[in-house]
C-alpha cells in the first residue's frame, strides 16, 4: 500500500509538472525563431462555420451577426446503437451591451437593409465587442470596442487565447475598424472615463524577449479621445 501511495504521488507530480510546462508556453515566438516554429493558420476539419442569430444593441440601427466555428463530434444515441452528430449551435453570449465568444468575423446589417458587411477580411479571433452606450447617450457617437487576436504570435498554427490579445475600435456600423494597441504588446485591460470622453488602456511589452509576459516586462499606458475623428492613441506615464 505504501509503495502504491508513493507511485500515485509520483504520477501526480509528473502530471502537475506537465501542466506547468503547458501553461508556460511562450505567447510570442520572434522572427529569428520563425524558420523552426512558423506555421500557417490551419482549418480544423472537425469544425463547421456557423452564424448566430443577429443581436441588436439597444439604441442603434444595426444588427450584428456573429460568425464562428462549432465542433462536430459523433456520439452514440441514448436509445439506440446508431451514431448521431452532437453539437452546440450557439457561439456567442450577449448581455445587452456586450457580445462575447470566439468569432471568426462579425457582420453588420442596417435595420432597413438586407445587406451584410463583414468587419474584416483578415484572419482574426474576435473575443468581445462592447458598445459604449454611455458615450452615445452623451454625444450621439456610437462606438464599439473589441478585444481581438489578430496574429498567430506563438506560431502554433492557431488564433486563440494563447496568442497576444489586441484592442480595436469601430463605429457601430463596423466601419473604421481600427487597431489601438501596438503589435506584440498584450492588452491588459481598458476602461472609459465618461467625464473626459476617453478610453484608457494598458498593454505589456516583452522587453526581455523571452516570449512570456512577466514582472520583468514593461507596462505601457495609453488613452484615446473617443470624440476625435481619427482616434489617435496617446501615451501617458502615471508612474513617473
């Protein structure tokens, strides 16, 4: 029994070590490592493309159609021996002013039109789309803010949560889809200060080029005037 217990502990320790190695994979592989590690983003053959039913952000004139992939798996039926395709057809969650999920694209449709326009023609994973309703209430300027994975920074052939997350902005129509954060800087968080009509956000830069984001790296601070025409990003230094 003692030997069995020791063996069990060793197995658990090995599993924990394996999990630790898995979680510590770098988020960035740099150009000098590209030849050894670069991969193109590949399509998963077990997934099919699907669109959720459209959602309407209150107070706007646009519908948003979330486009993404769902995984199809063959499972044995409960009352027979035949195989059936089992899958969830929902790819998004919506809580009035924020749409969340893992989207390949978003398509926008004016409520008086049947035409749908995609927000991008580039490979991306859009994780959140947030409508700034309080800014709209004050200024009638209707804006969406997005968290997006727009590059396979760890060169594993996928766009997912293991890559760097970026910050984007657009008009409620999906037009002027603009990147705010700097390439290869990970988005930490963002918020809106209504008294200034500003969007503030923080990013972290891997200054030691070890592929991970840790206490040795640099945090950058930025803001954008939401009422400006071109959404120019400005840096500020609250630490100095």
